[in-house]
């Protein structure tokens, strides 16, 4: 399965993934929402910055997935702290994710730049930062 993943431009997530210092993506919410339960090892993640340019520039392979059970704030915060070396979160990002009741931690490897292309997400009526597209050719313009 292919996924389009929006990266935090302000936090330079794209750069930290490309240089190898960041090897894990985090998502979380008060409830189970995307990508909870939808990502599997060997899935392909296509990365796009959240700066409205709408261009995919790189991809990576999922090496591990952890979908948490419902957690209290303290356990959630500790989970994020324990994975900070792989996550490389800024203080703002840490405050956004730590404390969420449900977290998804996704290990990535084989990060590589690809020929840049735009996507058409008109079939996706959500404002999420994660789109499970099944096959990237479904959204490639």
C-alpha cells in the first residue's frame, strides 16, 4: 500500500529524513484516526511538504509500525520521549504529539529522492496529513 505523508515544513522534517537523522514518523490523536491501523511494514510512504506546493519529492519504506493502545498523558509523553532520538521532534512538535491518547510510530528506511511530481487529492475530502492512496498512480498528475 502507498501513502502520501505531509511533512512539517517549519520543522524541516524533509531535511532530517533525507540526512538520516530522523528515522521515524509520528501521528496521534484523541481517537483512532489515520494512519492508525492502516500502515504495515513494507508499505511505501511518499513525502510532501505541508507548504501548499503539492509536490511529492521523496519516498521511503516502512520498517516498523507501532499502534498504541489508549494511553494517559504521562505514558504517551514517555513513549514520545523514549523515541525522540528517532523522531527528532522540535519542541513545538513534541508538544503537539506528546500526551495524545493514541499514537502511531512508523519507522522508515531507504529514504530517497524521486522525480518530483504533483498529486491530485480531489478524491480525498479530508484535511488529514496522511492519505492512504493504495497505489501512488491513483493520485499522480
